[in-house]
C-alpha cells in the first residue's frame, strides 16, 4: 500500500462559533495551533467533531484554507469533503486539493440507502478528479451507511483510495482487514474506546478529538505501543478510557467544547440544534479529566 501520508495520532479540531452563530476563524486557528504544538501527527478538520453537515459551502472552504495556512506544512492535513451528492463531494475534494490538503476523507452520506455499486462509483468518480490520496471513512453512526469489509476491499482497488478509517466500534473488522488485505493495509482507528485494541490489530494510527483535551496521554499511548512497551501502553490507555467513553457518549462537539472551557480555553459556541452539556454533565466531565493528569 503506497501513498499513505499519515500515521500516529491524527487530531480533529472542533468548529467554534461566535455568539452570532458565525464560524469563529480566529479561535479555530488558535485551536488548530494547540493541536500542532502539542504533538499531533496530523490535523483533520471537517469531520464529525467539526460538524461538517452543519456548515455551508463557504464555511467549509474557509475552514479548509484556515487549517492549511495555520498548520503551515508542519504536519499533514486530512480534510473532510463528504457530501450527499457525488458532484458536491468532487467539488469540495478539488477545492481541498487546490488549497494544499495532503489528503481528503470521505464518508458515504445519503438520505436513501446506497448499494455497494453506488458507493464504489461515488468514490471512483471523486478519485478520478484528484491526484491526492483518499481515506474511506466508515462510520454508520453518523453517515447511516455501514461499509462491509468486502466493500472496503473493493474501494481499495481504486488507485488513490489508499486508507480506511474504521469507526464501527467492532475490532473484528480491523482484524479482518489485516487478515484479508495483508499487513500493509493502511487502516486507522476512529473508535476512541478501541484505541489500544486497534493498534494491536494493526492500525497505522488513531483519528481522534481527544488531543484537544489530553494530548500527552494520547501520544503516550501511541508511542508506548510503537516502542513495544505494552504495560506502559495499557496504563496510558486505561488512564484515559473513561474520558474516551464520555466524549463519545455525549457527542464529540459538545464534550470537547465543554472540556476546553473546563481547562480555561475558549471552545466558542455550538451551532443549533446542538446544545452545551448540562451543569451535571460538565461536573462529571471535570471529575473524569482530573483522573487524566
């Protein structure tokens, strides 16, 4: 598997809004900078954490450009370009490539249930319009489509679909990919509570919003595993496990925004219909964060 520019901890920034409901680009850039200087191996704007479906085309473009400008080539950038239609996915993918993205990530989104052939045609059409690699993103909880291992295998036959992000929460999927596609298959974990298991199954990295809150612990887990320090990796994982569960259960944008505020960092506002965590939920989060340091 060639043309895989990512490894390690790939961090998702949230998309902050101001009190008028507009994207706060200045704050967004500062949050991206925190992720870079705290050691993230890659930055991935416009994913689930970045509330991609809630943004206008103009907002997506401005956030793409802001990320690439702020990162300044220090780490690779993976831009989410998913859309309901193939035509708009192609549009956003081409925009991201022109802006300087390292790669793009695509999840099949549809009101109607898509067939496997329709999904393959969707990715193939986008791929033919690009020269940069594509990460196929499987997350039925947000996209409404569960791509089977057999379908993912078909997608990897498309020349520049070179990476898979697996977020079903089923570690057996990862073992299948490793077993049937070979040790060189480039798959990445997108399920936070499976971080350690996914690395053991052969994941190249971990796509996560957690570095917004606990970057040192996230990197400690990855580095310890890479160095063969299994006991240290387990300790780092279990120290952050409750937080990883919490941010998934409460919703990544809500939980990360609240966690940043608890750490004295502005996370901006959320875009309706998303609402901030309750006082009780914030107190629970604060108690969990205390165990991570």
